[in-house]
């Protein structure tokens, strides 16, 4: 664990174990990188922000939460930070294409640069990179895998079965 990450836990989800890391003040990562040293649902170190994130993720998966409000502090470049902040404004159950997202940034940038920034999002789900789709609405790129992306968008009602 890096010096900046003092807390981590692993929780169960319908899509497999999720590992959450945080400082005492903000979530630094959420992802499906399975860590065999952690047993699902067991906290290695705990703090209120980590516990609240785990509670909110469970409520999201249970269909009781549509917007997260835990503080996040993902490490990234200034450009990545701008893209990730924009991800937080995409409402539950809606999607944007990489091009649409690119057009909303000031100054506007290209879809490839957006794709690279979205792909490096360390706080999956809370910064909802799964809501970014291809120009024709096709499911493209997701660090957690396209099967998980499809499940998440179906769960949110953005894809109808």
C-alpha cells in the first residue's frame, strides 16, 4: 500500500469482489482488481469514508442509490481530473458518447484523448465511466470488462433488455 492510501477493503458485488482504497478523507480507487490478501467483505483498515463508500456501493447494487456523494481524490493529470469531474455530472441511467463528452469540455478536445482519460479512471462506478459509449451507442472500452459495463447500464435502465 502506498503512503497516501491508509485504508482499504474488499466488498462483494453482483459483478465480483470490489477493492476500495482511501485516505482518511477521500476515496482514491474502486475497482475489480482482486487482491487475494483480502477476503471479500473483510476490512484491512477502516475509516468512516471507506465504510460510507462500501455502504453506498451496496445501496447502488441493491437499486436504492442513484448518485454517490462520498468524497473522491483520484490521482491523475489536470486533464484527467477535468474529464473525471465531467463524468460525475452524467445522470444515472443516461449515457454520453466519447465525442459528446469531448465537446462539453472547455476547451473541447478529441474523443481519443477522452477515451484515454476515461480508461485511466481509478474510481470506477463513483466516477461513472461505464456511462460513456461509442458514437452509435455501442459498448466500447471498460476496465472492468464489457460484460460488467453491459450489466451496469442495464441495472441503471440505460440499456433495455
